[in-house]
C-alpha cells in the first residue's frame, strides 16, 4: 500500500485507512469479536490509520480500538470530540477540551492521543482564536500530539487550513462530492495540511450493492437520517437522494476496471487525488476491510475515466449537493 505524509504531524500512514463509526453504532449491530476481527484484517492488509470519535457508540468504538492497539505502536489513531454537548460555540472551551480528551485517553488506553479533531462543530468555532489557543494548550500539556478538524463545508475547511497548528482536515470527498477538489485540496497541499477523505462510498451507495428494494435496519442512519432528522443530512448518502444515487451508480458502473469492485473503483478515484493523505472507508467485517485495502493495489484510473466521473456528477449530483456544502 502506498504511504502518504501528514506533514505537520511528521507521520506517514497507508493511503487507505479504516473508519470505525461502524464499530460503535448507527450501522446495525457489530459484535466486539467481529469488530476485533475487522480491525485485525485491516491491519494485516496494510492499514495503519484508524479514525474514530467519542460519540461512536458513546465511546464503544474507542474502547474496542483501545483494547486492540495495546501492542501495535505502528498504528495512528485519530479520534474526534465535541458532539456530546449542545452544538453551541460557547461549549468549545479549554475545560471541556480537557475533559473530552481525558475521556478519550481513558477509552483508548493511551497517555497522549495521536490526533484529535473537532467533530463538525458550529461554523463560528472555525474562526475563533480561543479555540485554537485551547487546542495548542492540549498539545503543550501532552494530552494530544496534534489536532485537526472534521468539517461539513468547504469554507470551514479553508478557515482551519489557514491556522498554523492545524494538522489535518477531514472532509466528505467521493465521486458524489467533487467540490473539495476546487479549493480545499489545493490549499491543504500548499499549507502542508493532511486531508482525510471521509464517507468515501457515500454511505455504501458507491459500493454498487444497493437497489431500489434495499432496506436498512431501524438503528441504521441510512434509514433514520435520510432527511437530516438526527444530524447533517450530508453524512447520509453524501446528501444525495437515494434514487438519484442509484442512477448515478448505474452510469458509473461501466467505468469499473476489470477485476475490481465498484467500491474499489470509488476508493481508487479518491486516492488518485494527490492531495489526499488517507481515505477512511468503514467496514463491518473482515472481508470488507480486506477488499477496501485492496483498492490501493489498483492502477491509477485513466484521465478519460476521471472525466466521465465528472460528467455524471455534473448532470445528476451537482444540482443536489454542490452549493450546499
């Protein structure tokens, strides 16, 4: 697997990581044994970067990862904080940051967290000097080694990239979300800020496994958050209407290289973007983890394939999502 650098962190990671939301909650039930098997399969396949959050299963994802990483110093674990309180800018204080990171340190069983990201906070947080001062203090206190942000909107990403201490920006980037290519990725590359591409398969739509008859469990966000009932609708199917997404997938399918799956094609499209540091597909079982990692073995997609992806986006997806995030 190719390795890429978080320049401001001084760390190198495999370009395909593992998103651990599925190991906590909101995607149907995953047992602890299955979670450990999934983590092991990912690591055996070359994954060295795991992304989680303190709200995934209210700490369950962090705890499972913590029990897994005890003898694996080669792994980089990123977590996120800020979604366990009312989403008001005034809650983003040093005292709260200390409490939140202390809880994550306990869950993960580490003295110092590798990377902590603000978890899609209210937009004003991204331009508040005191927030970055507090994050710098966490680094000085050795609670965290580095910090970054997870964002919903392009402008939020750009605000964070402009701050000298920001090590990473996590943003939705996939064949249904092309807007970050215009300004965010170039700005991050120039500043030396890592890009973590999340929701790479558009909540599974880009896996090519769904059709108009597909149903999801009651406790699966692809059922209960289709219109943003629980959190930002952009986190579910990248904000794309399910039927429109299915039509787009049908048009993309002929572009998939021989021997590859639709999901691997979608991941290869992302890592073809040179400013991407790591992409974090989720997995609920070892087979999915291995298949995701194998996308890194595919040859880069030819220019005409990238042009075709853009054409599908422009016709079907752009009208729904481009100006919203």
